[in-house]
């Protein structure tokens, strides 16, 4: 079984992904205990499979860098268990950089 997740990057984040804002990612459900993939798993998947450089601009230790707003189905991830959120089929995850040069 797999989970399809819609991912969007904006606020300059899309520059880290060849200027492509919208992606659909198929994540396998964890088969060992039948638990869905977490947002943390998705973040690491994005870092390891979609980025070729400047990974430190997206991930810091085991989560997204400070200054990146994360929305899960249009709700701030702080209200949704953050990196422990259990992804569901057709979830929409948006990463928005709030840091801009000037």
C-alpha cells in the first residue's frame, strides 16, 4: 500500500527544487507495523531524493530549518503533531520560506 502526498514549495523554496513548485510524491506505507509514513519520513525523502545541493537550506538535524513554515492541509503543522504527523493519502503539505534577502 502506498500514500500519495501533494507537496508544494514557495517563498523561494522552489529554487531548491529546479523552480518546480508542485510535486506529487508516492510514499510506501510502513509495512513492518502497518503505520503510515510520518511527515519526518517525507522530509527525509525530499532531502535525499529530490535535492541535489544546499540540503542544509531545507533540513536542520531531524526537522526543517527554522524559518520554514509548514502547512498540512492548510493548517500550521504545530497543530498537527509536527514531524510526527501520520501522513494520509492525498494530504497536501506546503513548505514556505519566511526568510528573504534584502
